[in-house]
C-alpha cells in the first residue's frame, strides 16, 4: 500500500480540485489548480484528488502538472469503472513516483437500475475488472460505491469484500446525496467491519455530502466506527450543498482528540486560514461569515453576556482561538519608506517562503500601491502576491494603459462616458463609449477593443481589508460561447478594479481561444 498506516491516524483526502471544482460555475485553469494543490500540500493533506482526466484535455493536463509537483501528498485522479477512464488516470499520473487511481460505480438500487440500467451482478463485474485494470498502473487503488448511503447493506458488504479481493487498498463509502444521519451512517460503517471478512486489508474511507447539513457529523461518526480516511473539501465546497468541510473535521479531531481515543490528522492547523482564503479567492466562492472555523464571524462575540464572559475567561465562550487556525490579529503596516527587507520580513511572517515569490516585482507593485494608498497593510501585500502569482508566466494579450471616466449621476442629467486605452497584442488602441453607469461605459469600451463578445453573468465588488483604506476587489464571471470565465481585479479605485477584472477574463478567454485554434490546426495536420 502507498501510505503507511498508524491505527490512530485519520487520512485526509482532499477533493477540492475534483468534487469542489466540478460544482463551480467556471472551471479553474491548470495554474489556479496548481496554486491550490501547493497550498494543500503545505497544509498536510495526505491525498489530493487532482481531477477527472478523461473529462477534458484541460483536466488531463492539470492532473499531470500537479502530480509532477506534489512534494508530500499522494496525487490521485478519478475514473468511472470504464477502461478508457482508468487508462487516462494511469497516463496522467505516471509522472509521479507514487500515485492513486480512484475508480467508482454506483451501487444503490435507484442508480444501478434507473441510471446504469444494469443488474447488481453486472455492476459487481465492472467494479472487479476496473480495480484489476487500475492495479496494473499502481498498487494504490481506491474504489467507491457511489450512493453507498442508500445501498442495500447485503449488496454493499458483497461489493466491498469483492473489491478488496480484486486489489482495492482503500474502500470509500460515499453518502453521495447527503441523505443519512450520523447514527445510521456510523451503523453502515460498523456493519462493514462486522460482516466483511477481509475488511482489515483496506482502509475504509468516507465521503459525505452536506445536503442535510450532516456531512461533518457523519464523517466524525464514521471514524468512531473504524473509518480512517475522510474525503473533504476546503470551505466545504462541492456538489450542491457541498462536501464535508476539511477545516471542520481537522479541527474537530484535533480539539476532541481525547474523546476520540487519540485519533489525529497531519493537518497543520495554522495553515487553515490562509488555505481557506486562497481557495475562496481562486474559486470566486466567498466564505460565508458564519462558516465554522474560517468565517469572519467564527470568533466574534457579539452579545453583552458573551463579551463579559470572554473578558473574564476566554474559555467561557471560546473553544478555539483564531490564532490556532492561522488568523493573526497583529496587522502590520508599511509605507512607501519601507524597504525590501521589511516586505520580505512581513511576507515571511505571513508564511510565504522567499522562494515562493519574486521580491523585486512585488516590491515595485508595493511602491506603486503605497504611493496611492499611503499605508499598506499585510493583507494588501497578500493581495499583491496573489495577483503576482496569477500573472506569473502568463502572457497577457490585453493590458490596460489608461482609463478616464466621467460620471455625474445618471439621475441628474449626466451621461456616463469612458475612454479606455488598451494594449492589444503589440498595438495600443483607444475607444470612447457611453453607458448606463461608469462601469457599463468602461465595459462597452473593453468589449469593442478586445472584440470579445461575452455576457456578464456575475459582478461582485468587495473590500479587500478593512476600513476606508481597503482595496476594492472586483470579481466577474462572463459567459463566452456557453463557457463561464472568471476574472479578478484589484485597485484603490473601484472603476479601475472593474476594468481590470473584465480585462483579466478577456485574457483568459484569449488564451483558451488560442489553445482551441492550435487543437484545430493539429487535427487538420493529422488528417493530411
Ligand atoms: O459523491 C460521490 O459519490 C462521489 C464519488 C465519485 C466518490 O463524488
Ligand atoms: Zn462527491
């Protein structure tokens, strides 16, 4: 087996890049996925489900790129019980020294009969054949009984026993539709341990969805009954109501270790806040304020009685500290007089090793920001770093050169007008347009200058940081030929941030168009 097993260790299998990503309106680029994968690797997860390689060329490439990069976690990819899916996993993952193939098939009556239109025996045969095929590529094979939560227990036991016999080293029991309640789900795991004779030859894993808000409770109950792997996503992302949330199970196991008779995970708790923020930003899925562990209100005490209690003894109302999951309360300030060493020291303190960014480049961005903003806070610096990483090694076809906007209020006789100069490839071009507001006028200019006709499906503006000094962060989703693309922009000026967000989306669309054109050319050359 790929992972050496301590009986008290609960493996954390992260599926943010697969189950989480499949639920996003827009897909993530390889680069964005790599950024998340690196953070997960540093967070201490044991297995990273990197994608579903058969689903698209882009996914195949992301899986391959991430598999090559991971330093600690095992790279894993998903396959249906179909030969070409498993072959694609093997091909994409073979760049890694060690990897896992995760193959799945549905086992509940409704899925077997109505979705797959097969018999239980057919499904069992497909599972066995697929596991054996996957074992030709790796000795680390996970098998999932999709919709196990609603699968007749006799069939589930038979399936698990045969999957282990066929060579599966991890058996995953998903509550695919988030239907079970904790006692019931724990009972399913217990029955498997009681009735499957070879159960000790595999790790039992759980994968709980949150449709009834029970994903964390179900996963916690499962480990009390012998499961030793939890599948989860950062910020609880995932299909519909999401998957079990990584930070919730990690902190529950850490905090309640005594109750759990010494169970533990290898998650580095102080990296949780940063990983959560990174995933929220890249996925354009803000963390709800009341979200356990990582929400902005998770550690806030509002009522007088609570505040009074906390002042007397924090533990009256606080079971964990924000610092324990990596939130810091000493915000650092810098000005244009701060030197490079100060920037480096601040980033080190925030947990960014020096080899993870280009100090000269970040410093020049910092100086520009400090000139406009006066004081720069550590969260501003983090935002600059984030944007530097997004841009790294990417050539941008469109770049904003100048922007002028006139707006006096549409209800008071003014006609919002914008004039935008963009670098388009090697040439500079200018357009002026009116609109129903300043952002609309700017967007009309960008649309003409780029020639990209896309539909704005979402526009969100946030304050990055706190108070009047906060940077404006704009996130847009645009629909281009039925595909959703996400763009981000940040600036002290919200109109400029809006322009940068749309230009960012247009650059991503342009890169996608280029890849499509190259593919068509390749296909044509092959056919000749
Ligand atoms: O929810 C589910 O059943 C899944 C499987 C592919 C493991 O995501
Ligand atoms: Zn799932």
